[in-house]
C-alpha cells in the first residue's frame, strides 16, 4: 500500500467540466447530497474546493454557507485548505468533494477540517474508487495526465480508517456510478441499476457521511480505602 502523503504537487480541478464524465459524476453525487441535506442542521456549512462549491445545497437547513476555492467563481473565501482561517469548532457541516484525491497530504487535510468542526458535526466525503472501471482506466498511459486520474484514489475502507482515528462515526456509506452515462441515457440507467444491485463494490464513486464524536473524560474515584493504623487499647 502506497503512503497517502506524496511530495508530488497535485493541481486540483476547480470545476466538474475539467473532469472526464464530470457532469455525470456531479449529478450522481448531487442525488445523494439531496437526500442528506434535509437531515443537516446548524448555523454554518463549509464547502471545500471548487468541486464542492458546484454541488447545490440551497435547500439545506443551514443557511450560512462558506465556499473556499481559488479559481471557481462560486467561491466567497480564498484560503489554503491546509491552513483554514477559522476558529476552532466553527462549522456544523463540512463537504469535501474529491478533495482527498487531489491533496498531497490527506491526513493533514482531515486534521485541519476536524479542527474547525463542532462536536457532533457532519462530515461529507466523496471520492473515486480505485477498484472500479474508473480505476482501471487510470492504468492506460494516455489517461494519466487527465482528471480524475491525475490525483490519487483511495479505497473507501482506508478513508473510513482515517476517520476512525479522528473519532468519527460513519453513519452512511455507499458506492455507485458503475458505468458512465454518455449517449444512451435509458440504457445506461438500466445497466447502472442492474450492475449496482449485483456488483455494488465496483462503483466508481463513494459517498461517506461521518459524524464527529467527542467522548468527555470522566474522573473515576478510587475504590480502595486507607487502612487504619494500629493503636493500643485504653484501660480505665
């Protein structure tokens, strides 16, 4: 297994139009996000990266939403993703759409996001599954310089292990998008439903919802008692 941290500079895409089948992938992720937006509550939401900014979340109960990116026109804050300019425990929900795939230090990115997350907050992660048609196409030499194969692809179970180390509870996980729908939408939709039912692990995309859990430290009182010192009996 290759280490997650790499010294190679990875330039992340800032719009889905830069990614191969990006519009179709965004629609697949949007359908899952629409199911979870009504379940999210709080005051502040963080959408990290240009791909996250283009996912619609206007019908969410969280009205104040901060979009961070450098080139996407939907951003309202420009900042380094590894050095977020926010106080601790500032956001109730954070969305990272394919941000781990294009980060040279995903562990550090998760720790920085965990710093600005409130207790019991929701973290939504999406990415590309290497064990899928998407990962196999990345082995072709003419695809290595294209998105999404320019970045890294991590197994969903590996991402869940990282979340477990940070005390996050995975409340929902799914793999989907087995085959891309390009021309024949009806046939592609039928093939997608059939393959997803029998081969769910071959989905090209994963969608993970995790909740930050904080367990308070409770002091435990000792059960042992001090022995009484021996003393002579008094005589009247």
